[in-house]
C-alpha cells in the first residue's frame, strides 16, 4: 500500500490489528487528548463540537422526465434548502 500521501504529523499512522493475519489499521481518536494538547502548544485553538445537521435532498434521476426537468427540480429544491436551512439552526 502506497502511503506517501499519509501525513504522520497529523495522524498517528498504521498499527498492527490484533488478531488479524498481519493486517494494519489507522488510528483515529486514539491519543486525541495528548495530540490536541500538542497542537494547542503550537498555536491551534479548538471549539466545542456540536451536532451538525446533514441535509442531502435527493432528486431521483429515474422516471419519464428528461435531464432538463431533473435540473429544474433540483434548482427549486436546493433554493428551498438554502432558504430554510439557516432558519432551523
């Protein structure tokens, strides 16, 4: 596996996966407290995380309509989403 893109300064990296057949896995939240403390010392500032709404309207492509009708409906739906979303927070 080519991991040249993997920035080890940001992520702990790959570690052996216990009970596997010589496989590895990428650590995620492991050691987060100590890593954020180190980032804080380097000047990073953090805020409390809150719940984030995920809004993903789906415009179905299947049916008797053509792509132009799909685009027309998608524009209307996204316009409504963008209009109402800030009012729900």
